[in-house]
């Protein structure tokens, strides 16, 4: 299997209290697959992605990519965060060159940066500073930067959560196009049902307290998904029903917490 | 009305009233000389080059002291930001020293280095290093963790991560630190020269005071003030603004 997560557990210890965040996560991802991880806030979906990225470590269990156990961050796993995380002291182009420079000449890196900036339709903004372009454009630069490393796996952690509706749907198109063109394996964390339905081959629905996989939903209909409205509606209701009890659980915990104060 | 116009009117009035008051009440020049006397003294000081020599001497010490302070402050700031133990021990001492005006070290400095330039430079270094250290430390501690995470996914770690991400990300704080270090150094230098030895602006001020030449005293005070303002406005504030704009922190 391309990417496999085996019995991943993760717990945090805070003030001598241990809280289980992820419990027994078991998931396999095929090469070239677009998999969304969908769940309410606090279900540990971002934590799971951080573990895949190598930025956090599993308390128990392991994750393997192409047969190798993940131990730390590496260029083979590019990551796009919720905030673009561009370096303000570098231009757009220099930001995309940043991961390339240690391994290739400046000229080659620049060429490659331009190629990927064109892919996200930002070829005209190479010399701009990050703060001179909009949030959606910044996120596109971040995508270009992750792609420029030519990672085997692209990790996206709610990359469009902070953007407005129009910008988001434009970025969905760009991501879908990139996915079809580059055939990258993408692991995409989101809390938006619509977003996951639009983009994924499979949706991993996660429950909370502790974070577990509730169900994995396979979406076998053609792209663009706007053609198959009825099927989408069916799945949307199904996922909503799955998540309803989870959200009730969170609300109940909040109320208990409020009552105990 | 433009702020600049308001300012000109204000200063003309200030000096005008001062001039008239000194004239009307026949104030002794040993107490408060008239503005015209001060300007004459300033002109004389520049035409016979004594003030120019003082300026050169003062600036020489300032640059030596400030250069040492900036390098030292940078190194100490990095140390405090990177080592928790150093921060908890040495850091507390540096914070405590911040509340002590550096000039109080002069008696000790004179014992250690003698009544010479070294003692004054020591005071300047002490005054400027602490504020630089604190700013560099704050800058490094406040580097957004997201930058570090992002860089790690791009294979940056260790010294390369530090030099390519941590250092540039903390430059806005370091620049503010430099600006404050200059201000502290300038004040410390004047105090040091006033109480130790010359040549220098501070020393000439005391020399004039010993001879009761108050118009020279005020002329030098004006000069100290003007240099302080000009260097800050024309140099440090400009750099600071440029950096903040480039880093997207100010519009």
C-alpha cells in the first residue's frame, strides 16, 4: 500500500491529565488517490495530518509511506497549511524557490518556481511581496511551493478554511485541475462536507472524543462533480446524519463543562 | 494648518518670548543666556572647530560602543531565546540590570579601565547591549511557529532553519532594538563624557560650565538634542519603516 496508517493512537498530557485525541486510526491510501478527512473541530483530523507530515509523533502505532516508516518531516510530503505561511521577507517567486534552493542552482529553481506559479495561475505575480496579494492568491503560492518540491504525497490542512466562498470554489477548481494533471496523491483535511464531496475519491468521516474513523465513503462518479447533483445530495445527508451525533457530543461536553464551573 | 507650519510658529514664539524675557527682566547670562547668545556661541564653536573636534571624538566612541553593543546584544539575545536555562538565570540578571542607568557603573569602570575612553565606551556598551539583547530575544521567541513548521516540511532544520527562517523573521524586532540601542548609547555617552574625560561634547559641556559659560552649555545641549533627533528620524526610523513595510507589518 502507498500510504498506510497502522493503529495510530495519539494522546496529549496536560497538567497531569492525559487526553486521548486519536484512537486506533487504521487507513490505507492508494497512489494517485484524493482522500478527504472530514470531521467536526476537535476530532484530531489536523493532528493526524501533522503526524503524517512528521511534525508530530504518534503515541502508538505507525504510519508508512511507500514501505518506509515516517519519522520526521521530509520533502516527499509537501504540506499546505490553513494559513499560507509564506515568508514575508521573500517575494512570491523566492518563496516557491525556498524549498528548492539547497538542492539546485538558482536558475533552475527559478525556472521551476515559474512553472508551478503558472500552474496556479500566478505567473504575473512572481515579484510581488506576499502581503501585496490577496489571501486566496497567497494560498495558491503555498500550493505552488508545496508542489515545487515534487512530493509523493500532498497534505492539505483546511487550506481554504479562511477564504470567502467565491475564492474557495475557484481554488477547488485549481486543486482539481492540479490533481488531474499531476496525479499526486492528496490527503485533504476539511470540516466542509460540500468541499469533500466536490474533490475526493474517498471521504474518511471522523468522530470525536476520541478521534476515530466512523466510516469511509467511496465516491465513484465522474469529475467535475457538479454533474451528479442527486448522488451528492444522498451522500451529503448521509454524512450529516453521521456527524450529527458527534456534534451533539461536543455540545453536551461543553454544557457539562459550563455547568461544573 | 500644516503641522510643520504650526511647529515653526511655536519655536519662533518660544525663542521670541525667551529673548524678550531675558531682555526685559535683565536676567544674568550666568543664569539664563538669551537665545542670540546661544546661537553666537554655537557659531563660534563651529567656526573655530572646537565643536567639530568634540563631535568627531564623541561619535568615534559612540560607534565603537554601539558596534560592540549590537554584536553582543545579538549574541546574548540568541542565547537567551535558545537556552531556557540561560533565559531563567542570565535573563533575569539582564532584566534587573535594565532598571539600572548604565552611568552608575562609571565609578567601577574608572577603577577597572582608568579615567579614559575605555571607561566611557564601557558605559555606552552597557547601556545599549541590554536593550538590544531584550529585543533580539523577543524577536526570536515571537517567530510564528507556523513558519518553523512550514520550513521543516521543506527539509530545513538545524542551523539552516535558524539562519534562513528564524533570523529573517525576527529582523523587525532587531531593527527596533538597534534604534533603541542608539538612543540609550547616545544618552549613556553624554553622561559618561560629562563625568569623566574628553575630548567630546559632554566633556566640553562640563568644561564650559566650570567657566560659567552658560551660553556654551546650552549650545552643546541643543547640539546633543539635534543629533539625537536627526539620527533617529533620518536613519533609524526610516530603516524601521522600510523593514516593517517589507515584512507586511505596517502599511
